[in-house]
C-alpha cells in the first residue's frame, strides 16, 4: 500500500486500504484475540494460542480467517 502511494497510485492504495480495513474488522469481529493470533500464524508470524480464559478458534472460524488473510500477498512478498 505504501509503495502504491509513493508511486502516485493513490486510487489503488485507497482500494487496498479499504480491503485491508474490511478484512481486519472481520478477523477481529469473528475471532477477537484468538482471531488476531491465528491471522498472525497464517501470515508466518508467531501468534500462538490465546491465554486462558480465551479459547482457540473453531475450525470453521480458522477457515474463514485463512480465506480473508489469503486475499493478500504472502509476507515473504513484502518489500
């Protein structure tokens, strides 16, 4: 997004920002802290399991979050 903005491609950067904001809202709403941690795991970071009393995500929520995160370039593609 920053690279798009720097390159003067403001409309594309804005669209990407909107997509990221919607995905972020869905991940946090769908899974809370556990959702954020799982999204980190999907991206290749260490999110881990949430501490009690929070519970890990159900498989259906994991699939939903993985699909949302998968819409964006993998972490290794970032410059």
